[in-house]
């Protein structure tokens, strides 16, 4: 195998890992703070992809400036949808059995899929070209977009880490996650924190969709695979851990792209074998805290 | 108490009699739809033995549906076996899948259990997708023989088996074994103190549950005459969970009605608009707020109030 081809695939793996990280950090955050398994997270990712597609391809044209605007639009639209879902729908279910939250987020997949079809139609939406120029790496053209997207994933990871450990508001969120009752007696507005956290998680999924759409195209069912790989990521990394989501995404990104090269039959299988192995031998994941789930 | 038990059995039998008469007024297409409804109902009843009665939520029951359907179809189409041999192969495959995944997944409960079953089911899905020579890959297996001549006669075969299995489930949850499932669900520690072997009880429930869903898949393959990997995908597992919650997980009949109703909502919405998923989604969401104990729980509530 050529080295150049291998390195080109490595860039693809990192780009894919970066997208996975953006989706799964949001999923993990929502689970870690609110103990809600948001099955509709993949659908929010899809929505983000369509928003960026529309802003760039249909409105502004493909250039770096419009990409940035499109990402911001995806963050705002999907984050807003997330806050709406939490405020209007989920808030009423906090004292009910968890199955109902699952049922609701599953119903949201159906609803969001069809809303997307109503607005954009059922056909695939592909970027005509990848934004930005390409650089030459050992005879292979690597789009700079791929590298910037990977860098963006890294940047978001650092910002999230800083937000949750270095800022007062981030610490308040962690307090609310750790013990909502005590946090609210300390004057922390837990209701608002939950709304903002869900919105933040959704916004990350939206951004992921925006980052993904130039290479992966947008389609109504694209959330299905995204959500289940994100489950694998957060299980491997540890549910609720940002660092875990980061490492988990890298592991799955590398497994998928490298296995596709050397042993394609097990490309997907190995992901789930690793997921099962982590659950069996280290259920809290590589970077998760000790299990302290609500019963 | 006695009264309620009898009324559930009475409802099940009434429903089954109704289902036996119904095809006379239906088109062949209608009978096919109803057949799928029966099979979804059967799968939901099986899932509910583990979920509603043993308190374990699996996110991977599609693996048993596909073990049954693919086991049978591979035997019939790819290996040219006769129906009995193919059936045995499907049952054997289900046993292997159920024992291995059950033994491993039941090291945990709650979300970790759910995630393990999801991982195993997706593993199975990926193998079905990639082992093209055996499973046909993403094209699946087609030209599966129907076994009985017409859709109508096959419907009555399905109905007889489903009737036996649903009544069996009704009976099962009232036997000492079924009661031990519920003790483990309500309080595992107390169950242990009572001398119940909790892990064995859970595994038993898991395997029984798996066989119900597998049987549903076995009957599905000759009905549909073609199967694709979608029946092994996680969304199908989720669908089984949702049908059960939709009908109501507290009773056997709840899950059964959930499966039946689901296919009708689906058919109704599909005929009504191309945006049938939106209608499905809104109806599912409405259940969450208006009938949190499922349709059967809702009806029971109304009946109690009227009395």
C-alpha cells in the first residue's frame, strides 16, 4: 500500500473523528448533566447539515466566510430547536419514568425527519465542490477544509473543557448535574441550566452536521448511523466525559477508516466489539466517573 | 384480583376471535398488513416479558428477529434445506445468539445492559451487512418460498401460532417462574434474600423473550418473501420498544395491542400523506403525555373511572 494513500486516509479518519466528537460530546453532555439519553440527537445533527447546506449552497455561495456564517446558523437554529424541545416537551417528563423520555426523543426522530423532508425534499443534498483549496501530500490532494474541520473539533474540545472547569457558570452546571436539589438551594437556577445544557448539546450536534455536510451530503436518514456510532463513542470514552468523547471519537474514527483499508468485513463489527468489551470490562468507560446513575 | 386476571384473558380471547373473523372482510393486501401486525404484536409480547415483567430494557431485540428470519431464509434459499431443517437452524441460531449475548449482557442492568444489547445487535447487523455470500449483504435474501399457498392460509397459520404464544405468555407471567421475574424486577435484593437465583432468572427471561421475537422473525420471512438488513438495524430494536410502550407494558395484552395498532397507525398515515412519519411521531408523543401507561393502561383507567 502506498504511504501517500495511507496518509490521505488518515486525514479522512481525523475529519470523521472530529465530526463524531462534535456529535457525541453533545450527547454525552446531555446525558451527563440531565441523565437523558437523547435518541433524537442524530436527527439534530441532520438538521444542522441541512441548515449549513442551505446557507452556503443556496444562499451565499461556497467560500470560507459563508462557511463560518453557516456554522453559526446551524449552531443557532439547532441550539434553538434543542432549547424548545427541552422547555416545551422534556421539562414535563422529569418526574415521570425514564421510558417516557426515550419514547419522546424517539418520536422526535420521526417528526424531525419529516419536517426536514417537508422543507428540503427527500433527495440528497450534496455540495458541488469541497470548500477551499487542496494541498499536496505525497502525491495526494488533501482539502484544507478537512484539516480546518479537524482543528475546529480540537478547538471546540478545548473550549468545552475550559468552560466546564475554568468558568463559574460551567462549575454551576456541574453542581446542578451532581445534585440538582442541593444546587437549587444554593441559588442555582437548575431549570435554566437544564434548558441551556440541552441547547448547548443540540448546538454541538448542529455544528457537527454543518461540518460534515460538504463531504458527507445531507439526507433524511443520516442521523441513524450518527447516533449509534455516538453511543459507541460515549460508552467507550465514558458517559458524561468530554475527554472521553474526544478519545472515543479518535478510536472509532481510526478503527473505521483503517479497518476499511485492511479488513473491510470487520470495519463496522470491530467498533461494536470494542464497545461491548469496554462495557464488559470497564463499564464506566475509559474516562468516566464511577457509576452513580439514578435508579 | 381474580376478576382482573380473568378479564385480561377474556380480552385476549375476544381479540383473537375478532382477528380470526376479520380477514373475511379484508383484501389480500389487508390480510398481509394484519399478518405483519400479528407478528409485531408477538415480538412486542416477547420483548415485554423481559422489559415489563423482568424490568430489563433491551435495545437489541432486532438481533433475535433477524436471527429467526435470516436463519430460516438462509436455510431455505441459500442452503436448499427443507422447511423443518430450516426452522431448526433458525431456532438453533437464536439459541446461540441468545445464550451468548444474554450471558454477557446480564452482567449489567439498566442503561449498561441496554448499551450492551445495542452493541451486540449492531455487531450482528454489521455481520449481516458484510458477509454477503451468506446473507446477501444490503440486498438481503429474496424469493423466499411462502410455504403455504395463499396469503390467507398463511395468515391463519400465523394467527394460530400467535394465539398459542400470547396465551402462553399470559399464563407464564402467572406461574411461579413468571412471578419470580416480577420479584426480580421489583426488588432484586429481596429476590436474592428469598433464595431466587437472580442471574439465572434474568437469563431465563432473556432467552424466552428472545425466542418469542425470533419466532416472529421466522414467520415474517415467508410472509414478506424478502428480507433486508433493516430488520437487524437498531431502529427496529427501538421500534419494538416503542410498540410495547405504546400499547402498555404492564400487561401481556398491552404489548400485543401495541404491535397491532402500530402497523395500523403506520398504514393509515402512509395512505393519508407522504409525511406519515410526522403523524407517527406526533401520535407517539401524544401517548407520552396523554396515556403514559400506554393505550391499554389508558383504557383501564377510563373503565375504572366509569365504574
